[in-house]
C-alpha cells in the first residue's frame, strides 16, 4: 500500500520561468487581437506622420505649464464675465418654451430676408399709416409692444431707484 500524502508542495516558478510564462500569455493575446493591433498601429502611424503624436507628447510633457496658463486665462475678469453671462443666458433660455424660441428665430430669419430686399421708395407718414393696416406689420408691432411692456416690468422689479 502506498504511503499517504501528508504535505502538498507548491511549485515555485523561477524568474526565468515567470518571464517565459508572461511572454507566452502575451503571444496568445497578440494572436487573438491581431486585427485590433493592426488598426491601432495604423492609427499611430497616421498620428505620427501628421505630427499630432509629437504635439500630444509635447503637451503631456508641458502639462503643468499649460494648466498654469489656462488657469491664468480663465481667471481673467473678461472670461469670468463671459462664463457668468453664458450661465445666465442658459438659465433664461431654460425658462422659455423651445417652440416659442424656434418660432421667434424663424421669424427673425424671415424678417432679415425681407429687410434685405432692395426698396427705394420714399417712406412717408402716409405710407407708415398704410403699413399699419398690413396684418404682418401689425402683428410684429403688437409683439414688439408686448415685449417692451414685459421688459419694462422686468426692469421695474430690478430698479430700486424707480419710484413710479
């Protein structure tokens, strides 16, 4: 009868065997990823040929200096004003119905097209009175007057010096 196993010895790989095992695993992965590696190499070659790879490498090496310059630029008063105004405009636009904004932008486009048409006729008080009867002009004037009323109300809410 055989003697019972009392200890289990774990085989420890030598450094050379570990390196060979790692190389074998890499070979296997390379073989499985051949198409992806070929595409990656092609992309890297194009980036290198166009100089983008060199520029990216230079940017990475100078990242601290670039970050310092960017922070210096962003902290300028003009840029902070731009950011604040952009955020305020975005906030205001979120309160407006997108369909209304689309209609207004389309109307502005049509208005610019119409304004670009050449018209050499003399403008008189009589022609202004006659123009008021045009439904399109009348609609635009009503819109403008309602807009100005709302604008004035908004300005009154913000102006503490207005005592009217």
